[in-house]
C-alpha cells in the first residue's frame, strides 16, 4: 500500500474514532454507573446509528468529489455546495426523528435529559460540514507532502544531471593533460614513460569503477591522488618539489569522485614550470567529522594572465550543489604561492549526492 494512502487512512481513522467515541462518552459513563443517570447500550447504538448518514456523506465526498480538485476546482466547489444542500434537506426532513425512536413510545416528561437523545437537524448538518472539512484537510495535508517529496526527488535528479555534466567536462580535460604528459615523457625517458603508462592504466581502472558512482570512499580518492602525484614525479625533474601528506586510514568517509583530485590536477597544470623551481604540496586530514584538504603550488606568471581553467570553476559549482552551505573553500594567491583550502563533511546523504 502506498505510504501516502496509509497516512490518509490513519488520519481518517483518528477523525472517525473521535467522532464515534467522544459523543458517546456521557452515555457510556451512564451505562457504567459513573454518572447518576443510567443509559442503555441501545441508546449508544442509536447514537452511533445517527452518525451513519454523516459517514456516508464523508465517503461520497472522498471518492466522488475530491478527485474533481485536480481536474476542475470550480466544478469541485459547485459539487460540494450541492452535496451540502442535499444533506441539509435530508437533515431537516427525513432525519428529524432519531433512528430507533417510535411514535408509539415517545419519551415522557419524566425521562431525564440523558434519555432523550435528540439530534437537532442543524447540529447534524454542522457535523456533516465538519466531516467534509476534515476530509478535505487531511487530503490536502497528505497531497502537499506527496508534492513536496516529488519536488525534492526532481531536484535531486536535476542535481545529478548537472553534476554528471560537470564531471564529463572535467574528465576529458584530465585525460588530455595526462596523455600530453606521457607523450612528453616518451621523448625524454622511454622507461619512465612505460612506468607512467602502467600508473595511468590503474587510474583509468579506478575511473571506470567509480566514475558513475555518486559517492566513493575517501580512500579511493586518496589513492587516485597518490597515483597522480606518482605520475607527475616520473615526468618532472628534481627542480620540482612534490610533497604529500595523505591519511593512511580514512574510516567510512566518502566524497564524490574527483572532487579533490580536480584541485591537485589544477595545481600541476598551472603551478609547474621547467624554467623555475616549482612545488606542489597536497595534504588531507580527517578530524571531527570533517575532511580538511590543502593544496598549495607555486604561482607562475602565465597563470595570472590565463586564469585557472574550468577545473576550479566546476569544482566550486559541484561543491555548492553537493554541500549547499556546509563547505568552506578558500582559493587565493599569497606572494608566489597559490593556496586552496577546503573543508567538507566526511558524510553525504546519498539523496543529496
């Protein structure tokens, strides 16, 4: 059974439970001797029988009138007004006398008030209108909750599509840079080029395994960054300093694929020079349910004029989509260094990702 249908039935059950129990409490107390006037269970049954027309009104409204709201609200309003009018005619004519009461046995003047279960027509009509309002309100509450859930699911689907589009922009950019690096290395040192192809193959396997996953263990992202740095070590000379401080244990921390690698790849692209001493430093730490990421690289003059490409821009968009306001990102230059600091939660709800 649908979750929302079950919720409607619970609300209806609570309403009708109150309708059946609350009005009959004085009679029940009398039958149990709690009050001074004795009431028979026949009177209680008579009271419940008098509620039957209101229940029929409720069911007609629920199954015949409520479906009209989605098609034509004006038609629904007219239909409800007609239904209330017909019920009012019934209340003031046919329902003037309570069920179970016979003309040959009218209540005497000596009978106490509890023995005269009179049901004025206006009171019955009022309860009928109250039942319609309760029916409409319960349906509106549950339907609004259903629409809200559908809206959230649609937003999640749109978010995933946008994230996929951004990731497809990043991956070709990364592949092109890596292949260019290997091509340059082939001309310099074929043995190192062969080793770099082996490392790149492992990186490709990780991308194929995790590329379409919404979330991956942080350990996989750390391993990928380690491969990337190892690949760069093979390409660059001793004039380039590469420093990493990566965690050996990452627990159950998760991230989206390449969310951290993007900053590292950007650092190599814009921070390394063959003409001047260069450096890249990468650090990842876990503390208090947070992932603290630092990437620092030398700042080359050409990077100031060319900008930092789509990598940094896309990373900002992905972080905003994934974490909302729950992340802190600082990307700034300080003297000859460009420094990126990022703090994100070590867990993401799968629906959010």
